[in-house]
C-alpha cells in the first residue's frame, strides 16, 4: 500500500454568512470573512489516494488520470468562481473550508473508486496559516 | 545605503472588466478573470525601502513602523474586501495587479518619505506564478 | 470528523545541555547545539485539532479562537525569549524540539478540550530540514 | 512516542519504461516520462522515525545520526546519478516514485532499527505537485 | 513602467562536460555534475518583462500571452528532455545554468519584442540553493 | 554578464541593544528584540556575484568555490553562535540585520574579488517577513 498525492490550485471568491442572520450577526460570528462584497483566496488542494502498486507500471495509479479527475470534477467548477453562488456542489452549504473539503471529497470519491484505489485524504489550504483535512466519514 | 523589505498579506476579491464593455467582450479580453460573480486571491505584498543606517539603532528604519504604515494605509483597506467595490484608492481603475501595485505605491509614498527613507519597490504576488513590481514613475 | 490546523511562528534562543555535564561532555553529545552562548531558531508551530462540524457555522471551531489560545498560552511565552531560562513550561527540561513539542501539547490540551474538540497533533519545525510531531501519550 | 523527520535532497535522472515494450508502447503508458534520453528531478526526501524519548538527551534519536544514515545508504547512491542505470537498490525495478520510496524504506529499515527506533514514513517529492508516502508493508 | 513576471517549470536531464576532455578531467572540473549517465533537475524559470500599462486593460501585457510564448518556445523543448542531446537551442553549448539562461533569453527576445514590451530578466533556479539571472548583453 | 546566487543558512542568537542604554531604554527603542536573555533566528543568506562566462566551463564561477568561501568566511563563524558575543566581524556593532549584511559583504568582498568576479548583492532573511539587501557602498 502506497499513498500518492496530487496538488492542484484554484482562485475563488467566497463569503461566510447565514442568510437568515443579518449582517451584524454574521459579522459577530464570522468576522471579516462575512464581508457582504466577498473576498477570496488562492486555495491549494492536495488529494491523497492509496492502493497497491500495479506491477506493470510501478504506479498506484497514473497521476495524469488523478489530475484529470480533480480538474474535471473540481477545479473547472471552482477556479475563478464565486463558491457561494456558482459552485453546484456547494449549494445550500456554508462556504467554510471544512464544508468545501467535505464536498470535494464527495465529488471525487465515486471517480477515485472507479480507478481501483482508495481516496485517503482531501487537504485544503485557505491561507499559508490555515488548512483543513478530511479523511471520510468512517474516520 | 541598505534596502529593507517587509512582507504583508491580504485576501481579497476582484474582477477584471470594463463597465462599458459587455460580458462577452470582457470575457474575450480578460478571460475567466472577468467572471461577473468575482474571484479572489491571497495577495502577497513586499514593500522595499532604502536609506542610510541610523548609527544609533543600526536600522534603515524601524520595521515595526514600516509594518504599521502598510497595515494602516493598505492592508486594512484591502484585506477581506472587494477591490473593485470597496477600496477607495482603486476607484475608477481596472483591478489588475499592475494598477494595484501602482496605487499601493502612491498610497505608501507620502508616509514613507516622512520616515526619511526612499520607497524603492512595491512587489505584489497574485499567485505563485504571477507577480508585478513597480519602482515609481521615475524609473 | 474534520482536522483543522493553525500555523503560528516564534523566534527564540536555546541551548542543548545538561548542567551536570561539563562543556566538553555536552559538546560531545549535543555538538554545536550545546554552544554555551546560545543560538536560536525561527520555529514554526502547526497545531491540529479535530472534531465534528458545528452545523450553524460550518466550523470545527473558530480558528480565531484557536489562534488566540496558541498566542496566549505559547507564543507570548516563547517568542523572542530564551527557552532554557525564560519559559515557565520548559523549566527543568532539556530544550530539545521533542520536549518543546510535548510541553506545548500539555499547555494547549486543557484549553483545546474546553472548546469541545480534540487536540490531534503538535508539529514543530526547528529548521526547514528538521521537525517533530507529537500526538499525545495515548498514541 | 514522538515522531521526528529529517529532510534530505538529491538530483537525479530517470526514465519510466519497460524494456520489453517498444518506445511507442512506453510512450502510450508513461507519456513524456518515458523519454529515451532521460529527464530528471530535484527529489525531496522526508524520513520520519518514531520512538520514546531518551531522558538523558531529550531526543528520540540524534538527528545527525539519522542524517548520516540517509546520506550513506541513500543520498550518496542516488544524488547526481541515473536511477535506472546506477542505483544498486533500484536494479530490475521501474523507476517510479512509488518504487523508489519503497526501496528507500527497505534500505533504511535495518539501519533505523539498530538505533532502537521505528521507521514510520518515507515521503518523496518528485515535483512540487506530486509526492508519495510509504509506511511499510504492514500498513 | 511596470515589471511583470511569469513562473514556468520544467524537469530535464543534463550533464556538464566537454567532449574533448576525458571523464577524469571532466570530473576534476565539473565534479559529480559531469556524471556520464546524466542527472537532472526540476528547473524553475522566472521571465520578467517591463513596459507601460495599456490603459484599456490595465496590463503591461496579457500574462496568458507571455505564458504561451514561454511554453511554446522553451518549455515544450526542454521539459522531460535531455538538455545536452535534445534541445535545439543548446546544441554545441555546455549545459550550465548560465548558458541555459542566456539561450532562453535569446529564444524569447524576438517574441517578447513583438508584444511591444521589453524583456528584462531571465531567472533560472537549478536547485533551491542555486540560481542565475541574465539581463541581456547590454547590461 | 550573468548573475549567479548561492543560498546558505545559519542559526544564531542575537539581541538588539546599546550597552550605554539601560534595559528600559533598549526596550523602548528595540522592543522585544532587546530581550536581555537573547532570542534567535534561522537566517537565510543569498550571495549574488556577477561576471562574464568562462567559455571553457560555461560558469561565471564554480559555485562550489563560492559556497566554500561563504562557509569558511561566514557560516563557520555565525552558525550556532551568539552574534553579539562570538562573531569577530560583528564586534562593536549593533547586531541588526542591516549591520550583519554589511559586515558579511565586507568579509566576502576580498575573497570574491580574487575569483575574478564582482560581488553584487548580499541578501539576508531574518524571518519570512523581513529581509535586507546590501549592494556595497558605491550603490
């Protein structure tokens, strides 16, 4: 069993807020992250899968394939987008890094499973000082 | 003469577009950076000043002072903001990295001069792959 | 269960030595790290906590709260200090990265528990080439 | 139990291919990584060991010792070398990052065990976007 | 006048040697970099151009255009290649970082000039510890 | 003319203070950097030289030679040392980054000149947020 990780990046706008709260309450809970006019980040996404080596290729899986899946299922939907408004898999969810990591996991999981490997971790940096990791709901 | 540089960071939303162009024309010229619902970045700002050493302190200037100026004049105005809508010194300007670096220079210059040193360079990273540098209009 | 990590930094002096050994013995065991006149590092500290998401906020915990705890309990005590002499929670301990990580864990644990989340890992970089990780004594 | 990690680096040439396949088949499976004239990387290697603290030194182990082992058993054999042709412990194996990480684990394991600590992880970066981790065959 | 920089990366094999010298002489002068079986690097290339802002776009130039030129004229020719054998613009030259940076400058210059901006600097990292910069022969 | 840069690192303790001032005055001017029990940093040093290429080697100079000079004249004297107390070339000077960069320039200059190249810049990072650059007194 070997773990292999691919890094991809995306730049997006978002806002932390609950629509049923007014701006004052949102500001109290979410601070400047609730700015009604949005702010944004250069997100860094690390996707780790694990599996046995294919003896023919010496690969867990072909990283080009993993990169293609991440690009198709995630990056094309979030890069240069507004996470709150434009990302189908984030509809109805608070645009926190935690929720974003879980949603990315759920988007990737069916595609990763088809490759015959296990999805191990979705790690998402919001800034150089803050990141989240999600290992699935069985963890 | 010694150069000294302070790094500060801010996270902001922006959009590249001209209001007199329609979305199609904006898309043609600015690509995905023209997304009407905004996107955003973790900007990294490096401000370099130069001057003679103060023999009492061994400093060009006290970096705490430089940091305070950058925070007050720039970071508090752009961090967790929408550059197009909310930043006074960017009103009426395209929110490109180039224009942002020039505007930051112009905001900082009067304060830096008061410290008895010269503003040498404003360097602004938009992503790990793209950055601009501005050395003033006499360059 | 989601993991979330906050990075904080501090700059400190230290020395590896045992007072019951003479300088020669200390030099033999600890090498240049035993220099009697001290040396120092820019330490990077990553604190990882884990827990269930608060459905109201989409957070494991508010990172500002985690940052405040790390600042109050750790950074204010170690930043620009001499770890051997001035840090209360390192008194009587060898100032190795291992001991420092364990002591940081023990300082943080009661505060983290109060937030209703679990402390998962304290990771401490001494240089770009060396770091330690501590996961608690049950690991 | 504390984990401690040492980073070492090496620059090497390699090629992904199977000698029983022709260049066309190799190109189909391995893409540009199969270039018959080789290509290369700045590899970054992180070796993590774990163990109890030595109460006399406050160390899991002396990092100089760990560094010496990695240098002697790995770096001197791979740095500025061709991994396919010149590295004894890679003979007969596809020069993938996965195989390289496993082989490094196997080279290091007997030496690490002698130090009275456990080898926990071999992490190998091929590029800033791709890395593998190996935790041993019991994982 | 604003400077703008684009980073691109390539992974390549090379060897430092003079064919009229034997391996011993090459080893004496070039050390392990003369290994006859090649070694390689993850090169990082920073290309800086400078010019006046286009008032319509707020750009010195469109970075997509700059990226496309670097990809077409440089990266496609050097990435996953052997610099000594396969790169047309390095034929007959020692594959040092200095010569590579100068050759990249000469390849890019005619294309950059067509965009109405000036080529300012080609900066090439061979490792995290070593890089060269070339500012043209008029410098 | 090509510029070439070598990075070296050192870990040292220091303190900013003037012995003719009391601790209170030192604290007022230098803040926490005046801590009487010292603090320390992982310094990163970038030394840039420039010159014409040697047509035989394709080098400005052999980087091993440059590294050896920096190691011998600087790193061996400052690494794991107390800059205020133990570094001959800092005696009688305030241990600011500015003074340290100038002193490093002066130590290196005679050795660099012997190699037939020019010393262009000494760049010294004290933290990831602060660095100084010195280009000599003719600048």
